[in-house]
C-alpha cells in the first residue's frame, strides 16, 4: 500500500513539474478521449506522463476545438450540446444547447478564439456564440429564395481570412461567414453587380457569402495560405467523380477534373514546393502522381499508391504520410515521394505527427496509443485505453 501511494505521489509530482516547466501545457501535450467519451486525459507525448484526467457527467463526441492560448476547450455531445472546459485542469466551465438540432454539432472556433460556430449535420441551422457560449447570431442554411435547405457536411476555420467555410450536404452552394468586424460588405449576385451598382450590400460581419455551384460539394480542402477550395461532388462509382477548384474571392470555378474512384479532399494534403502548389488526393482508384494546382494537371515522379485512406503533410521535418487501404502508414520523402518506412496499423488507426514524432492512435474497446521515436520510428511506449474514441494534439 505504501509503495502504491508512493507511485501515485511520484506521478502527480511529475505531472506538476511538466506543467510548471511550460507555464500551462507543453508543446507535446495530447488530448485523449476514452471511456466511450466519458473521460478526458491530458498526456505529455514525450514520456506518457498524465498531466490531468477528468471523468465527465456527459458524453463528448467528435474532435475538440482548442483556443489559441490554449486555455479553453469546446466539445460537442451526441445530444446536441456544447461543453466548454478549462485547461490545464479540464474543469467544466459551461454547457449549453448548440441550438442546431439533435446529434453532435459540427464546431469551428475562430482563429482568434473569440467566436464559436456550431452547425447542424441534419438540421439546416447555424448558431454563432461568443467565447463564453453566449448566442450571438442564428442562421438558417437555405437557398436565397428559401425553398431549399441543407445540413452542413463540413465546417472549417480559415484563420488567415478570419472566416469560416461551410461545405453543405445538399445545397448547391459554398458558404463563407466572416468573423472580422471590419469585413467588406456582401453583394449578392455576380461580381460585376456591385461594380455597376446593381446590388444592395449586406453587412460582411457574420454575414453569408455564397459561392454558387453546379452540384453540392460536401467534401472540401482549403490549402493553407490560399483562398482556393478543392471540393469533390458526391460520387457514384464506377462513373468518374468530379473534382472542382474554386476561388473564394471571385466565387467562381477555376478548373475541374473527372477522376476514377472516390476522391476525398478532406483526407488529402496540399503543400507548396518550389513556388508550386501540389495536391495529393486520397481515395483514387489507381496509383497517381500529385496534381499541380490550379491547373489540376498530374506532375511527374513517383505515383502514390491507389485507394489511399488518408494523406498527411508533416512540416518539421518535411514528409508525406500516407495510409494504404490495408491500414499500413507509409512515410514518403517530401520531394521524391519514395517510401522511406512503413508502420503496421489497422485501417481505423489515426496518425498524429507531433514535434516530428509519429503517434499511432487505435480506437476501440481495447484501444491504445503508440508513441514512436522521431528518428528511428521505433515504438517507445504503448498506452492502453478502454473504449478509446480518439486523440488530438493540443498544439498542432
């Protein structure tokens, strides 16, 4: 008993030392959701030390939204609520209804941490809150004439533009909502309308800028530092699937391509190299080289494996990580795209790259998190978790 008490004291003191060393949370902090969403644990991925853990009276679901500090967490629940937690103690600060219908709301926190957007996956509703979860604005997701409505398939924060992007499930539009108080007025209609004085403006702050589409784009990717959107229409194999590239400023299409398979932009990677923008697509039926944007033309060099489940671009050190259809993760050279190493994993295994080190997260009843060495990729530590839902880097 005395030995057990000594061990607990040692772990507590180690966790306290980790937090004191960094002031709040270290750059290697990892959020883990387990016990079927009823418990959160804050880990240090360097050595697996538990910095904090908290059983919860409600079940959390989906990825968390982390404030830039990071001092606040916002998490959705399957009952349609939002829970605000404080860091590093993981205490519950507030819990409110998302006001967007039943089911886990799709959440996106503004880049400055001042505003939180919640959108319904089934209900055609958007609710915007301030950082204390006080409701600020409610919007119905509908066509301009109100005849068509849609849930949100995906919501993204565009920190550089100080806005959110909403990919809609059935509506033939993309929505951009600015949280910049100085946002320019919005003119509905074509770009030339406002230049010719043919449209009445609406407030740009928390207003909806619509990009019309020939078909819904429920799956999108926005390359970092751009105003471009790569979107895939809903696919019906074996017919080719349409991939579109749009520009948010002109609210128009730049290019399009018909591709075999089910391209998944939201699970893909885009990056700049030698002043050129490249896109590596997950879900293609055949092996293919990345596409050069904005022309959407295949590049030269090593083709990527077919039917990739997910592709991640790691910045430091630069590398491309690709998950094959069988679950194995490949590490590819950032320039040549040749395979350098592979990590055995199950198809449902997630990959995080934190400070250059890969972390494999395998959800499930008997889930586990595998911490690997950044240089050798050898397993350093395996941490078991019951009913593991997922894990996320606190400082991505």
